[in-house]
């Protein structure tokens, strides 16, 4: 059996801050990695990929309820273009993330996080990235 020992990195892109999540090398579990200021995101990812085996990058695709691309897409597109220039061999996939920040909040509530932590936006971004990654892993399992 061929064991694939590389990670999948997920991005919850925000204009100011971006949440990142990553799988274990068996690609079973999604964990929060960190939140980075978006202007440092590209450098952070290039450094991370240089040090860790990453197989692909998943980018949360923000859509509005009516399925039109959201305002945020005009920031995500140029970012993804730069990412592909820097890492031409890295597959980059989009996944619909319409409900992730809602789910992130619910996950935090269910997890019993204190109100102060819930107001920690960076944590919300990181949890959103985890949810994006988890839904990607689940969709892959059922394909």
C-alpha cells in the first residue's frame, strides 16, 4: 500500500488576516496552523512549503448566498495567481466556504470557548480554515 506522507494546507483568506490549517501527513486530521497578516501570507506559505511536505493547497471560496462570487474574490484571485507563480508545481484547489465562518462560530460555542476567545477574530479565522480543510477531506472520502 502506498502511503502518502504529505500535508494539505488550507487557507481562509481575509483582507487583513488569513487563517491557515493543515492536515497531518496521513491526511486524516485537520489542525489549525496559525493566522498570519495577509500581506505576509505569500512569504509564509513559501517558507512553510519549503520546510514541510505539502501536496496541495485548498483555498476557501467565499460565495454569497445567491452563489455570486463575493467581494473577497477580487482579492483572492490575484493572491492565487501570485501563489501559482511562486509555487508553479503546487496544485491549488478552491472549495466553497459559504458557511464556514458561521460553522466556526458554532464550533467555538459548542466547544465551550469563553466569550473573550470567541471575540478573538484570529482564532475564528484559524477555525474557519480547519473547517474548510475538514470539508475538503470529507468530500474526498465520499468521491
